[in-house]
């Protein structure tokens, strides 16, 4: 397609070259070749048609046209070509007019090809998915997007906005969809797959074909509503005649698999094991397979409209075989337990099932009878005879089912309507407070509801129903309203009873008994024929509502009391002093005094919370008994309940605090300190073990005696008992102390703490035993030892040994650890070490004096000898 370029020299100006005859003649010959080439290309491109039936072939055609025409157009824009045209124009050559016409056609057709290629390319992704996408469902999802894109092309394109362009393109899309469906629903493989997979494929194919048509008409409306004056009013027959026919074929195929599935479901393994003729069942299964087998070996394409008559014969033959002979077997095998339609009751459902089978074969026989030559054949007579026998059995079956139901409904319905509204889980007349587990239940027989549903469906089937059954069915909404309200009411009642503990049940006994009395009317007197059901429901609901309100109020007050009790129970009665300067811990007395002082502060807060409880109980009394005395007989058991709760809370308070204190004793964290001291002749603890054990015992006692501040209430009240004057000079206060102090749990913890402290002090005392090796320093009679030493007048070496020994003791003591931490006690050994060191130094001083004395005496003796001599 390359243009032939002129061979003459065109370097000079256009006006000059236009005057040179040889140049003009040469250029004219060149232009003639261009005109012929372009005209030929245009003629060839306009004759081209898409290579294929699908829409992508049309897009490819326009792309090829665009590429070819663009190549020519770009060459015509070259500078040398433009100069040739200018020279010929300047020379006023008559040939330029014809060439300009060809160039104008080239431009027009190129713009059209370019515009069409551009707009149609927006459809390419959807069309590729349509032609190569995996699965029919993918295709189905592409269709709406494709048509929406087509709508935009129709509105915006300058060439694909006319029927002559759009209808053939839509036909190609329709063909592509049809071909994809043909490939998916391939009869050669479809009947070799399991039924569920085959039905799924057929359904997807049918949905795709239907979605194509539905999406098309949706797009028609969108085009119209878009404001465009060019509506989609195409020839629908051209677009959908074939796909609509394919939809009908898909439905036929689906029906075949559906019937086949139903038939095979009859022949389940359980049926083969219980039937009297298992061979007959196997034979029927083979017959089903034989009926289907012709579908696998079709010699024609059922989706082609040209084969419509052949397909109609095949499908009619299938229905004839299946729906006459085998339907009889379906009927016989399912007589006792027929498959029901959704929501159908047993009897009317069974009749409807029988009628549906009858209708299925009657429809086939009717069409069969329209063909006289088929009816007159031997096979036709045989089929008609089978049909008459089967329909007779079905009619007898329906009549028997109906008569039995009618007799049952007429007999049992009056009895069921005499049932009371409510029933009890166990028959008893005992008070509700002792029978809290007794539950009411709705006494509306499911058989009434079943009769109502049966009645409605029987009338739909055109069968007469008993008058009472019709009356009850007309009252269905009323019964439904009553049963729903009764269920809600009973649910509220049972929830209310579960909300109350035993103490609250006793407290509200009067209210509960009143509610029980009202409910008994629904249990003993009111039936489903009574006229006072609505009033009964209202009365129950109102009474339950009042009691619910009261229970919620009591629960709110109870939560306040519980909050105070939780606060009391969680109080820490053992607060310890902090160490001073990091290392200095308080002494034993300071430690236990601090605990006692802090307990006194806590007791004040605890008593304040405890004293608030009677006021809350009086609030309950005001709401329940309408008095505020604190001593209402109606609340006696309720007061006792809370007093018992308080006892358990106080017991747990003391036990938990003693447990915590015991854990503190055992923990390796020093909280107090004691000293080891030399109290000649013994090394002892200060304070000593007995004093510490007494302090510990007193601390435990103080903790337990916290409960003395909680005054007991007078019997049957929530009023604190005043002090009782037993004797003239003796006043007794009734508190929780006497009970809490005798609790085995409290006693156990107190003993445990005492034992652990005793073991700890014994361990510390044992630690001091290593210091007894120095006890000769203070246990020896220093004067006697020195006198004996003076009398012996030992040598200096002996004196040196004594001095070295005591100096070593003094030095050794300074190197001993001066702190011993064990569990919660820090033992300070510094006082003991200091005392031992002082004793060693005292020995050194005394020995030094003795040595000095002896030396002086020796010196004076020597001096006397010198003078005498």
C-alpha cells in the first residue's frame, strides 16, 4: 500500500515548478497511480465482511480497516506528497478535482473506521469474557455490563447509532451467547454426569439466555430514559427467536432430569430391602435408564430450530413412557408417606400430590388422544388402559383420605376446643411458694392448627369441609393472636419467677398467690370456646406487669445492699506501716499498734455502711407492706434472710483478712524488726518470743472483735437490739461476734497464724545459738580467772595467747552479718554483736592490767635484787 513517490527534483519553489511542463506531467502521472491505489483500497475495504459469526470478528474488521486507511492517510500527509498536490493545484491541472474526491472518500471512511474501532474496543473486554470466560455463570454476569457499554456506544458513536449497524452486531452477540450455551449443555456429556451437576448446568444456561433478553429490554428503557431521541426499537424476533427456543429446550432437559431424579429417589436402598419384590424395583430402575438412553444418542442438535419437530417427538415419547407407566409405580410406592409440597398439611397434601400425578399423566394422555393414529395403535390402546386404571386408584385413594380426615375432624374438634387454655407441668394445689418449679404451658393442641390448615387446603381443592372446621378456620387469626399473647404472657411469668430468689418469693407471697389465683382461671375454667380469653390475657398481663415492677424495685434496693456488703467484705483490716528510710522497720509494738489504730478507722466506715442497710430494708417494707416501721411481720423472713447474709459476709471478711495476714507472715518480706540482745547470762530476743506471740494473738483477736461493732437486729425486725442490763453493773450487747468468733473457719485461721508465728520465732531463736560459742566471755568468773593467772605468773607467751584470742573474738564479731530477715520479721543482731565485742574488749583491758601489774612487780623485784647486791 506504499505510495509511489515522484522521481523529479522538487527542491524549487511551488510557483516555479508549476510552470515547468515536464515536472507537471511527471507529477500528474504519479498522482494518477495514487488515485487508482486509494480507489482500489477503498473498494476492497468496503467489500470486506467479518470473518466469523461472533461480535469480536466485527471489531477486528474495523481495526483492520482503520489500520489500512490510516496507513494511506499518514502517507498523504507527508511533505513531499503535499508539495505534489500544491504544484498540481498551482498548475490548475484538471486531474486534481478527481483526486480530491478520492482523498475526501479516504478521509471519510478512515474517520468512520477509526470511530468504530475506538468505540467498539470499549466492548472488547466484555466480549472476550463472553467468548472465552469459564462457566455460564461468568457469561451471565458479563451480559448486563456489555449491554450497558453498548448503550453508551449507541448514544455517543456517530456510526453505531443506527439500526443498520446495531441490529447485526446484537445478532452476533446473541449468536455468541447461544454458542456458549451449546458448548456447556452438551448432550453427549450431560447425561453422563450426576443429576445435580446436570441440573445446575441447565439452570445456569437457561438463566443466561433469559438474562440476555431481560437485560436487553432493561437497556431499551435506559436508552429511552436517557433523553436520547434514538430509541432501541429493533426487530426482537431477529434477536431472540433462537434464544427463546433454546430456553424452551433447556426447560425440557431440566424436566427430564427432574423426573429422572424423582424416579430414582423412589428406588432408595431402604425400599429395596423392605419391598416384597426387589427384582421388580431393579427392573423399574432399568426402565428409567432405558427411557433416558435415547437422549444420549441423538443424531440431531435439539437447540436448532430446524430440528424442532424431531425434538418434540423425542420429548413426547419420554413423557409418554415416564408419566404413564412409571408414575403408577411412584403412586404405589409413596401411598403411605407421600412427598408433600412445602407448607402442605398431611391429608390435603397427600390429595394434592395424588392429583398432581394424575394431572401429569392426564396432560400427556390428552395430547396423546389428539393424535388419532397414535390412539388407534396397539401401543395407544395399552397406554390408555393403564391411564384409566391408575386414575381410578388415585381417585379411590383421595376419597379414602378425605373421608377419614372428615370423620376425624368432626369427632375430635369439639373435644379439643373444650381443653383449658393452660396446663401445668405437674398437677398440684400446693402454694406457689413451695412449688416454684411448677410451670404453666400453653394447652392449644397442634391438632387444632393442623385441622385449620387442612380445612383451608381442602377448600382450595374444592372439597366440602365440616361446618365446625370451617368456623374454626375462620377464627384462625383470633386463635393465633390469643396463642401468641399467651406465649408472651407465660414467658414473662416464668422469667419473673426465675428472677426471684427464695427470700423474695416468701416476701412477695401475697402478690404471687394473687397472680396464681388469676392464672388458675386459665388452667381450670377457661376453654378455647370461652368468650373471656382476651380479658383473661389482659388481667394476667397487668398483674404480671405490676409484680415485675415491684420485683425490679426490690432488686434495685437489693443491689444497693449487696454493694455495701461487697464493700464491707472487701475491706482490708491489716494495713501495715511503711519502713522508715528504706531499711528501718517499725518495732513489734509499733507494728501491731499501727494495725490496731488503722482497724479502728476502718470499723467506723464499716459500721456506717452496715447502719444504712436497715433504712434500705424499710424502703422495701414501704413498697411491699406500705409501712415503714422496720418490724413488719410480712418482712420477718426477709429481715432474717439479710441478717444471715450479713453473718456470712462478716465471716468471710474475717476469714479472708486472717488468710491475708497469714500469707503476710509467711512471705519473705520484712515488715517489723526485733533485736537480739545479751541479757547476761542469756542471749534473748527483744521483745521476747512470748511477748511477740501475745501481740500476735491480740492482733488476731482485735480482727475478730471488729464484728462486735455490728449489732444484731431484734427478732423479726431490722432494728438494732439495744444493750441488755443483765445485772446492775453488767450490760450485754448482742453482736455478730459471738457467732463469727465460733466459726470453724475463723478458728482454723487463727490457730494457723499462731502456729506459723511460733515456728518463725523458734527458727529465729535457733539462729542465735551460733553466738553461744562466745558465752565464756560473760559466763566465766573474770576475777577468779585473773587471780589464778596471777598466781601462776605465766610467761609472756601465755599472756600473748590470751590477748590474741580476745582480740580475734572482737575482730570476728565485726565481720558477722548484723541483719537476719526471715519471713515477715527482720532480726537486728547489731546490739548482740556490740555486747559481745564489749565483753571481749573488757577481757583485753583486764588482761592488759594484769600483765602490767605482774611486769611491774617483776621489775621492782629485780630492782631490789640489784640494790641488795
